[in-house]
């Protein structure tokens, strides 16, 4: 239930009642949001590993993160193509 989720969150994190309530209600209102964040995280980790292997660990870290942050909001497929173009011309 909503209240048990809030209680659980407050017992496992240092968070006030208002913040816990807002967070739980956000997840209830938009249940796919957390899933989309996790899918994005997995894709970014996959791409980072790929370009780490392709470009070498030392050279890719700063450039990869710079490209990622400068890309802004875009679908993951578009991001993947953008990063591929960057890596191919590195």
C-alpha cells in the first residue's frame, strides 16, 4: 500500500515524511519512469564498456562522458549512433 511503501522508504533512508510521500506518489503516478531510468543506465553502461574496449580505457573516459553529457535528451538509439560517430572519428 501507499502507506507501507512510505514507511519502508523512511525506515531504509534518511528522508522526511513529505519527501518520502512525494517520491512514492510520483512512482505511483508514473510507474514507468523508474524503469526507463534503469534501461537508460544499462544502455549507458553497455556503451561505455564497448568504447572502453574499442578506444582503450585511458583515452575514452573523459571523451565518452563529455559526449554523453553534451548530447542532451534524445532517444537511446540516437545516442548510440551519435557515440558511434564520435568513437569512429576519435
